[in-house]
């Protein structure tokens, strides 16, 4: 997720671009840049760091021009650096591009362009687009862009500027948001409405497969084949803060709803017609066969994701796995040697305890694999292998989309390792991949249950204590559900392995006590029904999560939320959605600061 902005009109473009990028920093903030058309030349200024770095660098520079494009970056391909920052130009610098999205086939295109004599200076997928447009450009910029995007696979929102066509900008959208702002003798393009709200409240929202030719006094909308489009103008009545949140009340609920896209972005480039391809995981069959134990090390929500990793690796890779919290791991005298694989999981890639565990593993000659959301982070740089979750920036302190993308990333790693090691049949491998590919759509369907979940929240928001129960993978995801509730609503919440209820915790259940029962493991379903009856007999108010079709649970539970049918091993990706929504609505009803819960920070960079 990045932010792009463009301007063409009669005002100085640089100030408008900088102001627009400031409103888009929630979409990415590891680097920023602008390109200004000045005296028939394109001047590009781009720097690693927050937008403030760019502002400081150009404060004494005269960037005078009425047309320009800008970008604030969240790195996916290529670590944050000046050269990897956008905009990206063709070889001569006559054409520049800003891009939000992921080009899945950029390596193949890059190789083809290198054979044609093109030279690349960055590690990004975006530079491929600028050279590809250049390759097709025979004087008609619009046709060149059309031909270029016809070769691209993946997601993109593009802003294109060419000094040979100073009167226009080209905008294109596929699977990444893009809007066109309509002004008086000036027009705009941007990833989101906040970037242009200071200047206009009239916008076109482009749909997938649409593009625009933007001039200062006209906007032409069309499909990718050039067919003209009539589109209604949206009159925006939000304020800037609401616009940054896409009309949602909080960043957390916005990020909950971004999960289908985040999961798809994380999966789609890695699942090919030939199976899973993890370019940054270099471990070989021979190296895997030497591994005699696996540690998964993480903190908080990432630790809960690691519990699913254990389930998958032990089942498919046939290797023993120990999951531990990073803050305890170093002090437990762990057995680490050259036959150890450590997988560290961290949203920020800067978690101090996790980084310390990584370094301890390397000191003892272990192989270290990282799952992180931030390109160029300390953990990503120091690990031997890294798999990035492409969740985009997560603004709310309580993690949602980072967790679900960690889950699917660990599933990909487990299946890739099993395939290399030969511990999974081809039939089973292909069947599981097919199931994983259904996750974005199934998550989307679950989000439609929000109103029902909101009603359930009314029954528990005044509770002092809430208990979560589950078995197997359901117990693991129940831990995440419990954490979400306590961290944003401040309700005391506890999770219990359902089979352990009689060993003490059942004494705490009394009339009206909310118990959230996760019961989606087919092989454990009957046992969970018995556990639900146990707490119900003591007066609990039972809220159950079950797979569609398992109607028997309705006889014991007070409320049931159904998830789409899916194999047991990856139910966590679906189960967590209603748990997130329930926690969110309980916190809202308690008038809590949902995005910034008390005493907590987004990244824990001290021990």
C-alpha cells in the first residue's frame, strides 16, 4: 500500500503535491518523492524517510511547475532507499511514473527489457512499468500506456507524466484505489480522497480496468480498450480525518475490511500455476533434511500466528516445532545449533525481543527465516530468508490484517518446505493450495456478518469477565480473540483449552458469564459440543463460532456465527474475523479509544 497524487493546473504543483502526500502518509511512510514538469524538463526529487525529509531537502530549491506527480511509499519490492523511492523514470528521464500496487510478473518483463538494452537502477517492480511504457511509446502516450498495462499482471494504480505531452497526465487503475479530483482549471489524481479534499470535493472514483486522460480543463474517462465512460461525480461530505479512514469511524475497522485485499496481495504473487514460489526463501531440500527442530519466535499477536505455523509445519513438514514468546526465549537456555531452523514473526521487523532471539540463533549457527510486514527492517536484513506480508501500513495499535497475512504466509512456508522435503503428496499439496486461494472471498463473505456480530456485542459489552474456549487450532485463534478484546475494550478476558475446563476454570462460570466458544475443527466438534454444554449448564451465555451446516450447536449456544466450510488447518484465518469484529464493537460501545488503547504502542522496540 502506497499513496500517489498528481496535479495539473495553474498553481505551483510542488506545494499541492506535498500537501496531498501529507494526507496520504497513513498509506506508507518509508520514502517520498515528487516529479515536477519545469521548463520542458522533469525534475525528480525523492528520498528515503518520512515526507518531512523530502520537505527539508527541497525547502531552498525552486521547483516551479504547474504539473507534477508524487508518491509516499510502503516498500514491497526493494528496501527503502533514495533510488528505490518513486517516481521512477525511463532511461532519458523524459517520462516518470508513480505506482501503488504489486506487479506479479515484473521479473519476466524486466528480463525481456534487459535483453532489449534497457538498464535498471532500482530493485522495484515499478521501474519495469516506466521502461515498458517507454518501449511502446511512439509518440502517442495514451496508446503506450494501454499497451504497457496489457502486459502487467497484478495490482496497480498509476500516474504517468511525459514531458512530450505537458498538457496531460494519464491515470490507470486495476485492483488498487484511484480517484480523480475535479477542480476549476485544475484537476487531480490520488490514491484516496484526503489528498485532494483541500482543493475540491468533486471526484470520480475509478473502477478496475478504467483509465483517465487528465488535462487542466478536461477529464476523459475510458476503459483500457479506449471505450469512453460516463461516470457520476461524487460530492464528498466527509472531513479530512474521516476521509483518511475511508469513511470508517476508526482505522481498526477500516483495516479489518482491508483483509481480503491484504490476504490476496500476500498470496497471489506466491501461488503460481506450478505451485508455491517463494523467491526470498532459499532453503533447499538438502538443508531441510538436516533440520531436526524448528523454533517459531514472536510476541503478542505474531506469537498467536506462530501457533498456526506450528500446526502446519508439524503436520506437513513432519518436523517438531516449539513456539515461544521472544521475551522468554533467550532466558530459557534453548538448544540451538546448525541443525536448528528459527522462524521469527514480527509485523514491524523491529521488535526488540524478537530481534535479540534472531541474533542468538545466528550466533549458534542456526538458519533464520523471517516473516515481517516491513521491507528493509532490522529483522528482514538480518535473517537468512525473509517472506514479506503485504498487508500495507497498519495504523491501529491492535493488529488485524497483519495477523491474517502472517497466518497465510506461514501456511505458504509450511507447504513450500513440505514440497521441497517430499513430505506431502502432490494431490494433498494442490488441494490445500486450492483451499488457501478461497480465503480472500471467504473473508469477504464473513465481513457481511458485521451487523449480526454488532448485536451480539450488545450482550457482552457490560461484562467484567469474558472467557474463550477452543480445541486445537481453535484454541490458538481463541487466544488472539481474547487478546483483541482485552487490549481495546479493557474487559478482563481469559482463554482456556476447552478440555481443561474441569481442571479449575469451570469454577468461574456463573449465570450470564459470556463464553465465546470456537468450534470449527471437524475432528474435535463433538468434544466441543460437550464442553459448550458444560458451561451452559453453569449459566454461561455462549457465543459460538462454527462451520456452516453444523446446526447441532444451536441447541446449546445462545448465538452462533457461521464461517464458510474450509479445511481444519486454516480455519484460523476465517475464525478471527468475527472475533475481531466482536472486540471492535464491544470497545466502541464502551467508548474506548479503539485505535490507541491505553498503555500500548504499535511497535515494541525496547525489551
